[in-house]
C-alpha cells in the first residue's frame, strides 16, 4: 500500500446530521487532537507527566516487574499480564528504530498489498453485512461501520524516536471506518485494581492486533485500501458511537447493550463501498445523569461529577467537545504509582455485568427505562461491584 503522508489540519465544527443522534456536541473551540498530547505519549517527553513511577510502569510491562506488597501484584500476576500483551507487543515493536510504534503511535503497517483487481461491489449494504460476518469469524465481539469523519483523526501522530510530531499516515480517499469491539474477561475485570486485571486489557490488545490485521488483509485482497488501527491515528470512541455500538458514559467508556462498558475497540480505515450504521441512543446518559458511582470510586478523583461540559483539566483532552472528560494526568499518575492499569471505574459501573443471563437482561431493560433509579438501587444491594480477590481468581 502506498502511504501518502499528510499533515492534518483543523476543521471547523460543521453541521453533521448524525451528531445529534450520537450525542456529540462540538463548540467553536473545537480543535483536532494532537497525539503528542495523549498522556501515555507525554510520559516520554513532558516532565510534568514523566516520573520515576512512569518509567518503572512502562519497564514493568517487559520482564523487570517489581512485585510489591498486596494481593494481585505478585510475580504470577505480572507474568500473566505481560504474557497477555505479547502479540500486541510484537506488532508494536516490529518497526524497530523507525519511530513507528504500530497500533499505538502509528497505524499497523500493511503486510499484504492491495489486489490489482477490485471485486465489484454493487450492494454496499450486503457487503457491510458480510464484513461484519468476517469480523466475527476472525474473533471480533462487535462490529459497526461509520463514515470517515476527519474530526476524530489526530491532527498529527508521533515519531517515537524523538517524540516529535509527524504527519498522520493514511491513504487519500478513505470513506468508512469499521469499528470492532473486543470483550474483556469479566472475572479478571472484577479484580481491578491489580496487575492481574491488566491481563484482561493485554489479552484484548493482542486479540485486536490479530483481528484488525486479518480483516484488513481480507479487504486488501478484494482490491480496496484497508488500514488497521488500534490506539493510533484517531480517537476510536466517537467512531464507535457513530457506528451504533453504544453510548458514551461518565466513566469515559462506551456502554454497549451486549457487554456494558467491558470492551476495547479497534478500527479499520477503508475505501471499500459499505453501508453505514446509525448511532443508537440507549438511555445511558439518563442513568449517568443520576449516578456517580464511577467518579465516587476513582481513587484520585479523576472523573467529573457534574453534567457534560467542554471543560478540560489539561492538554491531554480534546478541546471543544461537550462531554464528560477525565483528568488524564491524575488518572495516569495512579496507574504509574500502582504499576499497572486501572479500571475501577469500569468494574463498579452498574452496566458491568454478564448480559448473557436473563436476570441481567431484565436489569438492563429496567435501567434504560424511567425506572432507572430502581435499577441502581437494586445494583447497590446486589454486591455486584465488589472486588474479586485475586487469590480467589487464581483458586478458580
Ligand atoms: S482508570 Fe482508575 S484512576 Fe483512572 S479514572 Fe478510572 S478509576 Fe480513576
Ligand atoms: S458508574 Fe454510573 S455514572 Fe459511571 S458510567 Fe456507570 S452508570 Fe454512568
């Protein structure tokens, strides 16, 4: 695939018919996000974020994790977490010293060329159904398709050799974004905060790396451009919402009717003719309006308590979007100090349940109805949000 680097530029917020349905509201201050400002990238170049804790945090994902006092932070916990990340690490490190950390600071490089003969697609709706089927075949738990909306593409990406800004690498003419959801393991998530729980995150990064690479290869084999992407290149949350996969919540996550907030998302940019999904407002916002369980449980109070606003705590948040926005510096400082990722705000969320059971499906109906206060009351009394002790997870 010929990559045509181009510098992103800021688009003024224009009318976008699906924004209202998606609950996306921009202001005149809207500015596309520069990846250099994401808090994980700042931990390499910005002394306001970088510390001995952040250096030790990243080092611990290799082999020199230092077990510390407390259940869930012992050698086996770190070993499982790091092994879970392995496939993702192999993909992101394969660029060596080229400055492209694939899946995080650069899109995933195409391993196969675009076929010289295009397969004719005369029914984009049918092709969209087929792509979703193939996504499931490769292991995705959810798949939705939306339009290529440049507002959510990073203004610039990062060259990891010196953390300078670099042009975003995407071919011209992208028309669709295929968004894939990857379910995190429920019992592991119940052990947050712990290094053990980080295995739930790492396993899905490894899954998503493989799945986007395979699905993108399938599309290229049919003669169309396809760029696999994880955290790189653009913000996945607005695409996931616009693709109808779920609704944005106070804990900064997309809540889905299938898995609640317990998902990771990846994406593929393509020019294949595909019908687009529409946003699906579920009624999650009405629940978050009367619930602050995630913000209450956050150990560093990094989540907002009030209504959505365009206020940002620091440069690690996009400007000009009215939404619930965390203080990423506070959040990441907690991750760094505990030596592993945190998702307490996911664990305690009342939507974090197994919707494979009829009881939980019934609860979901209640939560998304005017009886939402009753649903929250029932959740509080159920003990569902309680942390699972890592020793109990290991005991099976
Ligand atoms: S991940 Fe942890 S520290 Fe960050 S906002 Fe959620 S609860 Fe707070
Ligand atoms: S814990 Fe409550 S406020 Fe937070 S995301 Fe879940 S439902 Fe919304």
